C-alpha cells in the first residue's frame, strides 16, 4: 500500500535552514517504514557493501564511545557496535519514526547475539533524539562519529560540521557515507539528472509523489562537490581527509581526523 506524501518542494526553501529542517521532518516521518527497502532499491543493492567498506576501514581499536548522526533505522549504528564490542554507541536522529524502527532493529540485533543479554545490549547501544547541527553532548566525548547520508540533509552544513568537530575527542575519527557529485558542472549535471530520474520514479511508485526521493537529487544539487566538501572539512579543523568514490562517483566515503 502506498503511503502518500503530499508536501511539495516548491513550498520549501532548501537554502533556508528552518525550511529545510521542516521538510526533512515531514519527509522522514513518511518514509521511515520503507527506508531500509528503498535504500536497497535506490542503490541497486550496493548500500550494504558501501557501509561494510566504511566500517571495515575504521580504526582497529581505541573506540570506546561512538556516535552515529542521522542514524535512521540504525543499521550503521549497529554495525559500529559489532565492530567495537563493548563500546558505547549512540544513534541520534530527529525523526521519532526512524528512532522507533531503530529500536526494533536493536531488539532483533540483541536477540541474534545470545552471548549478550538484552539489558547489556540496550545499555551499550542507545537511540535518542538529536540534531546534528546542535549536538547535546559534551566536548570531546566521542572517539568516532559516523554519518550515513546525513550531512547532505543538514539544514546548515557548516554548523553540523562544527558540531561534530566539537564532540569528537582529539585524534577522533569522522566517517561519512553520502551521495556525491563531480566538481565539473557537466559531469555533475549528468550525475544529478540520472539520480533525479531514478528517485522520482520510486517516489511515484511508492508514495504517489515523485518528489519524495527526487529530493535526494535536489539536496545533492545544493551540496558541495567532493573536493569542496573535503576542503570544508579542513577549514573546520579536520586533518588527514581522504575519500573513495563508488557507483560512478555518485557515492563517496570520506574519512577525517580531528
């Protein structure tokens, strides 16, 4: 059954922080129930492999507290928890509908690990409301911050990067997975055009509104190119910035150190 989404992008200004935030709140409340399946479809089944690459490329040790911003249904959060057994991992998201799904996924994750009691698992992995642009955590708390499809949706990208930098400890790691586009306008236009077509098709099929997933292309059009994003990370204060692209440059995994 389709779950309709009646909002129109023309009624929102994605360059205005409050307007973009409100659009995202409404959008993710509707797509939460199908988010995992749609992510698989839109990525041609490659999303899991990109996340495996991200998690597999993280530091082997030294992570005791981790934060996954815009955690959605929590798959990346739980993958980080698997990577660092015993670490405290927080998944933060603004959409309560996403957090509800994440908590259900946590129960299944805990049940599949009989060596840990449910209470230990729930204490180790928490899901809570959080705004990436104004994280309510103390300075230098986390050894690791992950961001899966997060910063492109940030109402204020600069504020979000500064907020993440603040809560990372010195020498902590930031790992980003998101859509990307080339610096050259012609190549970027082709990438975004293909993404717009694919997203709008599934938006129409699943929600009777092409803009539901067409939004991905619209948000990417306003997002910095990969070289510009890397430079912005350096301006905030990050070092050792490196990226790898996938899917003809439409996906990038970026790592940076504080």
